[in-house]
């Protein structure tokens, strides 16, 4: 994908995030910190996650969210969508985003069964598809 298309896609994502945040505010939702407004496009106003765009952030620890955003900025963790989004967070932006979503209440996670029976051949597949909630690790898939 060339740079013009990437730039356009990033710009449209940013605009849609601000639009969703404005709609949420008009509907009487909680005030969303400015740095977190871009996040609601994929992660939802309440951090509930919007499949398949972005996972749930509500209730994850502030430290976990902070670390992941720092890793996206530094290139330690790579994702074509999240890396440019994390780069927009300047100053205390990461702290504001992490504080906002970590303060949101978690919702019950309803398992989704894909196929007749879920089986895993090793611990890596189990971690990839289910995460390890006892350690606060959501599934990355």
C-alpha cells in the first residue's frame, strides 16, 4: 500500500474517531479525554471493543494499557493500525488513555465457539485464541 493511501486511511480513521466521540458526548456519555477520542472508533466509547476492529480495553489495568501503547510507539509491538494511532499520543496522552479505559467497568465476556468443538494442540494456540485472563492478558486474535 503506498504512502498516500496509508495517510488517507489514517486521516479517515482519525476523523471517524472524533465523530463517534462527539456523538457519544451529545448522547450524555462520560466525557472522553481528548487523547482517547481517537480510540473509540475501534475500542468503543466505553472500551467494550468493537469486533473485528479492536479488542475490549475496559477494565484492563492502567499499567498494561500504558505498556502496550509505549510498545506500539517504540515498534516493540507491531500492528499496522495501532502503531500510527499510538504515535498520535503526545505528552501525558498515554496516561490519559490508560486511565480512562482502565476505570471503565468490565463486562462479562461471552465465549464465541467457532466450530463444533474447541481444541488446541498447544499452549500457544490456547493463549492466542483465549488469552490468559488470570494474568490480565486478552487474546490477540
